[in-house]
């Protein structure tokens, strides 16, 4: 008997006390699924940064994939 599972995630929230911590979690989220043959669709992946630092940015490029930063989620 063969079991096949498909994963579909619509929203994931990553929280952290520093940009370094968030980058570590985001990279794990992108790299780990590759071990099972899955991948993150960079064309559909967007991120929002909420920080007291108005210039804060993170996660725009992970593992050769670029992600779009947006001001808010719809």
C-alpha cells in the first residue's frame, strides 16, 4: 500500500527576538521540505516585517529563492 501526502500551507507566522533568529527559522522552513521533495513556491511567497526599526528587512533571499516584502497581508 502506498501513502501519498500533499502539503499546502497558506500562512505561516515566524516570530523572533532578532532578525538573525527569524532568518534561521525561515531558512529551515525553506530548506527542510527539500529533503522530502517539496519546495516553497517563491513566486507566491511574501513576507511582512513588523519592527520598531523602520529599516528592518529580512528573509528576502534564502537558498537561492527571492521573496517579496509587502506592507500588509490581504
